[in-house]
C-alpha cells in the first residue's frame, strides 16, 4: 500500500485546499500565523511533504473559511462508506 502522502487522492485534497487558500486571498504565512505555526508547516503540507490528520485538515479549513466536504466527497466517489470492502 502506498503512503497516503503520495496517493493521488491525497494530493487532490491538498490541491483543493491550496486553491481555496489562494481564492481566500491568504498567503501561507497568513494561515500559519492564525494557527500559530511556522510558515514551513503550510509549505510542507502544500508540497506533499507533511501528511495531515483529520483534525489538522479541519483546522486549516476553518482558518480559510473553506468547506472541505465537497473535496472529500470527490475522493470517496459516491459518498459511500470508505471502510467498506469492494
């Protein structure tokens, strides 16, 4: 199994966050400042060097007033149970 950091679906999610951040008119520094983290934290996320857990994803989303659910639904296709075996 490939690491999620290299998974195409994970990259799509990060790309959606980055687009939303830019659309919100916020820089990496702005986001990091609100979260009280170094700018490199956001840069590593957007550069696929740092994997996010679900809480971190929602913290980032709240910071830029972004609803991550449409992006998550695209990742899971029909919105079915991601734990269900095929």
